[in-house]
């Protein structure tokens, strides 16, 4: 009689659980080991200190429609820029879309997002515009303003350094100063004063 089998399965002594065999068992054991290592590291390090919200410098942009009037076009037409900022569904990015309005006609301009770059430990921004240019750079507080230092690369591969500085002026006002780098010096390109308006309601069907 196989006494070893009786002892393992008798009511007084519960049977030892056997790990699954084959690749599935190996994967399960590896996952369990990683979990135990992570749990041990967490206990050793103690609770993590709460970090400052990475989006705090730009959260004020979310909501409504930011509208700013620019100097007229060379042929005298009125020019306005509209921008909308919203949270991504996972709340790990802020998306934006900008539109030129020239003589009352809308022309999509740029779409992009802000996200935390964990490798650089830096808030970052990326966008593409209607001409196919790609802008990317760092975002950081600068006094009472928020500054973006960007590299904008056009469709031919030509890169240009651009700096944008946003300065809030109350809950629904903001000034943007845009600079380009010329001969090692930042040269102001344009200043735009924005105000925030409510999002227009969709027309009934």
C-alpha cells in the first residue's frame, strides 16, 4: 500500500500543493518571485513621499476656449488663434488643439499633448502642426510664468529653437510671448493676449 500517499491526503494532514508543471508553472513561479521582491522593497523603503502634481504649472489652461487676436494678415484680414485644453481619459496627459481663424474661416493648426517624462523627470510637450512640423520640448515654471523651450522641426528636417512663455493674469486671462533664437539671442516674435470663453454649445440636430 502506498503509505506516502495516505499520509499526504489524510484529514489530519493536508496535502502539499504542487506547483503547476511545464512553462505555465515556471511563468507563475517567476511572477510570484517578482511580486515578493517588489513587496519586500516596498516594505524596506517605507511609504513613498507624495510628489508634487507634475501638471500643476499648466492645469490652469484646462477648460473653455482660449481666444487670442494676432496682428492682421499682410492683406489686412483679421487673425485669431483658438486653443482648447483637456485632460486625457487616463488623466496622465493634457491634450490641446489650436485653430487659426482668418477672416472668419477656421483652419486647423496644431494638436499635441503635455505629459510627464519619467526618464528626464520633466514635464514635456509634443505637437504637430498642419504643415507637418514636429515640436518637442521641456515645460517648467519661470517666475510667475510657465515656459516651454522647444525644438521645432519642419517637414524638410530643418530645426529651429523656439521659446513660448505663458503668464496667467487672473483665472481667465493669459499672455503668451513667443521667441525665436537668432544669432544666440532670443528675439521676441509676437505677444498674444488670450481670454477664456465658454465652450460653444453644439447646435441641436
